[in-house]
């Protein structure tokens, strides 16, 4: 049942629809179960059945609400910005779309916003393709009568990549991440347009080109998910940070702040790497250059506790009882404007677990997600020379690349520190960075002063929390990138990852 519900979550946009879909799948499975001849094929049979039920459910929802497939948005290929002086024309066009009757409006929305083909719309609405083509043509004619210019760029919605930072027991399947519930395209557009300025339902309906009742439906969910604030005088605002091009423009302009300290920071990293060789750390066959990057980010993560100019603030407790905050990036042309430091941490926190897995993504390293606790258990057993009994978790760890099999033996591909080694490593880090840490801290402080001005005032607490992260981020991005450009550090090999296992007890 948990797996079915996780499947339903990934194929709907709200908990209510996930409840309906999962119940329909389970009901159909029970009804059809006597037809299953081979019990060994239960799971493939179940997911095939789930796919068919989902198609029927979508057709039903298409009739009930043609905006259902906003969560499967495909971007249009058109201009990134509106031509100068044409804003009023496009505002008018969006208004006229909202005023079209349902038989025309729904097809315009599905075709332009959802990016669906005529055939897909036909299947979704259970209407012949010829009728869809005719209605699409008639809808265009109606809009052209009302507007001087029919430019499809007016129909291009905003695209955001929404994630969370903080803590929570989520796995993306049976326990979905909170952003799943607010990731449909209309919600993204509402959140973007309420970010810099508070907006009413009517204003959002006009901007997004959809009827007000669609906007109200999404706002109710966004309030429930704590993504927007309670309305003040009928106007809403987004309650989390959105990174856009102005962030990347500032980062590029502010690179000069770190130019005086880059060489000394790299020298500190190299000193630390040389000293760390004596600790006997398990390097998993990584090159010296790869280990320098890892040592550097781990050293500054330790030093952040004492030298970070911004004090850490806990994430607020959310509706699900966990501490986290949303964050989003504005995507243009399929690209993310801000390339920062990615960091994920997990631990096998049971009575026998002693290791944390930390995965960093920066400086040209490929992304690798954090391990699940059972995969950490397998790695810990291998590092300790014990027999691996959880073969299923071992197989998954091999599939993810955390473990490889050589000559019939399992080997961990992630560098690992024992608790004693990590204690000595922190001492070496303090010594190696002593000549430069004050200057680096001052550069971070100067960068943050300008950075804070880039965000709306009501997000002050979120911005403070983000600025605490800058102590690590500026090394991972600005310092490492400059060092690569000047030949002080070699770029990591293509496809290499930067992660580590650290024993914490």
C-alpha cells in the first residue's frame, strides 16, 4: 500500500488526488487479482495495472478539470523576454484566454502551457483529433479578433526548480519530499509572481492567463504547504527564496573580493593534503587532486563552526513536524542561473550505526545523492572486514556506484574516515588554514553584505540562514573556479564525485 501511494503521489499534484488514485489502483488490483496466474509476477502485474488505472484517471480528470496536466509541463521554444513596449498587448491576451469558454480555453491551455500534442489532448479529453484541431483553430481566431498580435511568447509560463534544505525522513517514493505537492506549473507561476510583489487572486489570474478558480485552488494548497503567507488585504506573497540571474550576476561581479585570498587558500588545502597522508585515511583509490577538493571542503566545514561570520539559525518546524525550508531556482532555456554548492547528509542512526555519508557537488564534480541508511550499513561492514548479509542493499549500493565488485570481493568507492582519523584531521585543518582563515572570513563577510540586498525584506530569516552557508559556498564556487582558471588546481576528472563516509561514534 505504501508503494502504491508513493506511485500515486508521483502521478498527481495533490494529496487529495493521490488518495483517490491510490484507492482506485488498490480496488482494481483486488478485483482483478483472481486473474493473476503466477504469484511470482505480482509486482510487474501490479505496476502494469497501475499504469492503466492512471491513464483512465487522467482522462476522467481531464473532463473534470482540463488543467490537470500542469505538472507535466513542457516548455515552448520562444523568446525569453517580451518585446519592449508590448506588455499591455500580452496582458490583454492572457485576459482573453481566461475569458474564453471552456471548450476553447482548455485546449489552448493544454496545447501551449502543457505542451501536449493534438493526439495527446484528444486522448486526455476523449474528443476526436479532428475536433481538437478545429477548436484550436477557432480559439486562435477568437484571440486574434481581440488582440492585434498573437505572439506565442505571451503563453510561455515561468519554470522553477523547487527543492528543500533542512531535515526530514523523505525518500522520494513512499515518503515524498514536500516540494512534490507544490511543483505543478501553475503553482510555480503563482510563486514566482508573488515573490517580489504581493498579488491578489485577480492579478494572478490575469498574469497567468487562467480563470480565477484555478488560481484559488492552487493558493489553497500553497497555503496548506506553507509556501505562501496568509493574505493581507487579499494579497499573497511567496515565503521562500528564489534564485535568479541577478544572483549569478552579483556572484560574477563580486569574484574580485576573493582574488587576494585564493592563492593562500589553495596553499592551505595543499598543506593539509600533504599532512593528511600520514593519517592512513581510506581514499577509495581517489587521485591526490580529487582528495584535495574533499579535504578543502571538509576543513572549511569544520572551521565554519568558529569563524563563520553568520550564526546558524534552525529551520522552522513545518506542517509535517520536520525542520526544513523551500528554495527555488528560476530556469531559463533549460539552464539554472545559480551554480552553487550542493550538500547532502545521511546517517545509519540505529543502535549499531556509526557512519555518516556526506555528498558534495561543486567545482566540476558530478552529482551523487546521499546513501540510505541500509546502504551505509553495507559500506560499514565492508570497511570493517565483516561479512555482508544484506544482499539486497548491497545490490542497490552497487547499482548506485557506492560499492564495486572486484575479483569476487566487495570494495567501497567512497573515501572514509574513522572517528580517530577525523579528530586528527580537524587539528591539521586548523593548523594548515591558520595563516589565511581571518582574511578568508573577512572576504565572506564583505560578500554577504551585498548579497543580502538581493532578496525581499520579508525573507530576512531565510537569507540569514543562506548567508551562513556562504562560508562553504564561496570556497566551493568562487575560490575553486578561480584556482582552476589560474592553474592552481586541476579540474576533477569527468564523472568523478566528491563524497565521504565519516565515523561519528
